C-alpha cells in the first residue's frame, strides 16, 4: 500500500504533539508543509533558514524517532527551505538531512541551489547534528576588539568595520586587504567575519584560504563535481578568501573564482580578499580579475608604529593575564618592528623562558632572549631604538635630540645616533637623516666622519661610544 506524504506527516504530527508543549507545536510545527514522499524520504517545507536551524537544534531527536516510527529505519527527512530573498531569482533550495542515528560525518548534504530535479551532492559542507549551516571557519580570538588600531591599519580597519555593518551594501565590494607578512591581514579578515556573524546571524559567512579553495576545486574536478563546488560557493553571503596571491599562475582556479566572484557580486553578496601584494604587483593573476578587485576598495596594512606595537603587546599581555615590566615591553617593541607575528612570538618565548627558569623577566633576560630570537630572523636594531638608547644615555628626551637645536651636546648626541644607525642598520644615509630630525644624507655622512675623528682623538668620547656600543650590541 502506497503511503502519501500528507498522511505520513499527519501521523508524525500527532506523535510530536504528544511530546512537546502546545505553544512550541504551534510555533514550530504548524507552519510546516509536507511536500512529497519518495521512497523512504519525506520532504517538508519550512519558511526560513532560521526555522530549519531551530528545528535541527531543538527537535532533531524527536524528529528522528518519529520518522523512524512512520517510515522505518531507512526513513529520512528532507527540508525544503523557501528563503526570503531580496534578489530577483528567488529559488528555493533543499537541504537533505539524514535523520538516521549514525555518525553524520561522511554523509554529504545535498544543497541544490535551484529546483533542479537531480539532487546535487555537495561534499563541501561538513554536516553537524545541530546546524547544517556552513561552518564559517572563523577563529574566535581574531576579533575587532583585539585588533589594535593605529595609523598603519586605520583605513583597512574602518573599511572592514563598515563592511561588517553592511555586508554587500557598501561600495567596498570586494574589500581587498593587502600588506606584508605578519601585519594582521588574516586577523582582520576573521574579525570582519565574526562581526558579521554577530550582527547578522543568518548570513552564511565562509572563511577559506586560497590554498584550500584551490584544493577543493582540484578535487571537484577529479570527482566530476565542479558544479557542486560552484553551487556551494555561490550560496555564500560573505565569502572571505585569504592570501589570494596563491592564485597566481593557477589559471583554472582563477577561472572558477572569476565565475563565483561575478555571481556573488551581482547578487549583492560581500567578498573579502587578502593578499600580501598590492593588485598592481600580483603577477600571474588575470587582468579581468585584477580589474574586478578595483571595483571595491583596496586597503593596505603597514608596519605598526612604536606606539601601536606597544599597544599590541600590552593588549596581548592583558588577554593572557601576563605582567611584564615596561622597559621589557619597550625593548621588545623597539627590537621587532616589521612583523607583528614575530613580536608576539618573542613575547611568548620570553614568558616561556621565564617560567622555565623560574626567573622574573627583567631587561637583561629580555635582551638575551630577544636578541637570540631576533638573530634567527636576520635581526637589525632599529633606528628608533638607537635613538632611544643614545638619548637615555645622555639623559635627554628623544624629541630634543631629534629637534633642530644647534646646542653642542645635543648635536653630538644626534651625531652619535646617526653614527650607530649607519653602523648597525642597513638604512641608507638619506633614510637615517630623515629619521634623525629630517636631515639630509650629507649631514649624516658628516656626522659619521666627526664621530670617527673624535674616536681617535678624544678619550672621554671614546668611552661614550664603547659604552653605547655595549648597550646596543648585547650578545
Ligand atoms: P598576516 O595574515 O598579515 O600574515 P596575521 O593576521 O596572521 O598576519 O597576524 C599575525 C599576528 O599578529 C596575529 O597573531 C595577529 O593577532 C597579530 N596582529 C597583527 N596585527 C595586529 C593588531 N593591529 N592588533 C593586534 N594583533 C595584531
Ligand atoms: Mg595571513
């Protein structure tokens, strides 16, 4: 005898009704429409994604038992979600959920994006019991709160925030964040995703590295599932792809990304990309993609200033509940200037060292540690640090040393700072001059000559230099 979907669902409802409150029943089960019964699969229609998630979260066990009772052990439930959607091509899509009580890990969920009869197998969602929502793949510790603001990142940060408050609704689409290694691109990308999830829980957000995207694509080609791959990505509301410089030279991947990009952009979805290069420098990336990147906003991340580096360190310590003396923090911030990841790495090894040796971290320990740490990463003391050490040594404020004053002691300190900058850094004369109070390269050259002369002729002066040399070259 053939069962019919309305009857089956009715019987299910009578079981469900006995197991939950009337209020819940009215709210969550009355709006459901039975759609069809095919073999052991009953399809029901729910009014929204949220609705479906709620059912999955709160009633999965009950539903599972009920379906089993009505349709036998092979019984399955399939949802058809009619999304409220602002775009013209509103098409319902179906989410198939195995309701059998077995591990869901290997059970693909079907997410056909259109009413196409043949169900499209989608291997790209890892099904969970509660929500079969796409796992956004976001790192919860990379938030806006934790992302210290400075001149180096102000534009990117505020653009990111604007995008998060209105995904797809600003002119920053795509938002391309670019900048050197360890400057916070990944952190900011996650922060945007987290903020969107916070403000718009219903939006499907996905963070994916370009490598993962590439591998998924290659696999899909191998398995003849390219359509599923594309459909899956076209369903995302906020797509975040990290390190797109890896797309360089991968024509097929760029091709498929191009299609996905166009679809998302046309339907008002938000795209966020990061790269370690500015668009102009992305060799091996097709022109048509590069030109699309220009549709939105490209915002760069610069190396943080000293103040920002200190703020980052202090925030990190605060997060981790660590305390360190200010001079240690300053030394760290002065020593590592171009990469926040290394800055944090040094902080962590410092803490590890001190807890290992049961020694409090003082400046000496910090110096030993950091110098070792930094040496491995081609260390160079910074001009900032040299200026600080020299001005401390002569007991004068750094600003005074960098000022235009012609007073003799100050001129001398300034010349010494220039001398050490030349000796200990790879900076050019011009750049040293710039950083030591806006002087030109000739002034720096003159300073170096003067210091060398005095070293030969003046004993007291030689003592200054020797002592400063020690302070600057702890090994
Ligand atoms: P990128 O992706 O640019 O290589 P990451 O985003 O991985 O860099 O950042 C490296 C580390 O530095 C991360 O731990 C990140 O939290 C931290 N970081 C970078 N910039 C900041 C910032 N402005 N405030 C706080 N932490 C930061
Ligand atoms: Mg990164």
